[in-house]
């Protein structure tokens, strides 16, 4: 069994008294969309060399049970709209363990640089003089739609796609997204972290001129055994808000209307609502 510490202060961050101890390293590893088989070979190799692993809820946690070398595991949580370790605290633990001579893997879901705050962790390590590397991961923005048979681009339908964080709703003072421009862009829209704000996002897109009949698809729980796929029009999305629960990826655009058949989806274990 791996040792998991929700609070690393409870024994996980013992300081070394040896001033000659060489610093360890930190690897910011993208674990992919949840399927343990979709981590990169480099990411897996670094996991096998880690003394400490700092995980997220959406990281491929079953991989930790396959390790023969048992690292200390720190749970940073990062539950959608729920329990989450402050980013500053995560940064501090990465630096503290590395300075104590330990090799640290920060195991994240998806790709570290796609709404993952990976650069903040890199910056903290660089400022502390810690050797740090980034291992890209398969982003759920592309992989989860693919699981449901939805390509983010398709010849003759769209030549672009935009990945948008829905964490901040349209009209909010902190919003940096021009939803009206996206509504007119003709690009596929992939919305992450937008479950709570989806009704207001749909309203902003329709107000911006998006055709209400534009196809849409919402995929809940991506690569888990509980994954479900909901197909409708963009105007109908708010009607299904109770069925779209985090974590979810929503795709809006012509490609969402492509349907390769239920038999293929069933074979992958992805039931459709």
C-alpha cells in the first residue's frame, strides 16, 4: 500500500540536517485524461524514480499502485468546486522536498500547461534553484471528445478549434474571453471546467450570434467506467444541466454532429444519454 498524506506537515516534510545534501529534482508530469495507459513513457519512468509524488484528483492514480518503489504520496485534491490544496502550498512542498534531496513528481491530470497551473510550479522551482522539467501529457480537451467519436477538427467542417476555460462565467469582471467573437469564429469550441457556468456560456454564445441549432456534445467523467455522452443542440444544453456533472468536457460546433454509431461507442464502454 502506498503512503498517502493529505497533510504533508504530518511527517512528510522532514527537513535534513545535512547541509551537504544535494538537491533533488522536480518533474511536472502530465498524466493524461485519466486512463493509466495514456501517460507517456517518460512520465512513467520518472514516477518509478520518485521519492515523493504530489497528485491531483484527476491524475491516473492507479499507476501509483503499480510502483515497486513506494514514494510518499501527497494528495493535493483539486476536486471541481471542492477540496483543493492552495497552489502556494503545493509550490512550497515541491521546493521543500527537493531541497531535502528528494526526487519529486508533480502528477497532474491532462497536460500541465492546459489550465493546469504548471508554469506556476515551474517558476517556484526555478526561483528556488531546483532542477525542474516538464513532461507533456495527453490533454482531455482532445482525448475525451475523441473517446466519444468527436474530432475537434474535420475536413470540410472546421479548420480550427478553441479550448476555453469556463471557470469564470461570461460578464464576470475577471473574464478574459470574448464569447461573442467565439460565437462568430466558426471554430470548434471545447469548454473545460464549465459545468457550473454552462447556462451563462450558452446564453453568451447565442447572444453573440451562434446558431441555436449548432450541434453540441457533453462528455461526463471522460475515461472512467462511469463515462456518459450527451448529444443535443447548443440551445438545449442548459436543459440537461443536472445530468452534466464535473468533470465534464463540452464540445460545440459542427463536429459535434458527427455520429459514428452507438455500436462503436459501446465497444469502448461509453454509454450515450
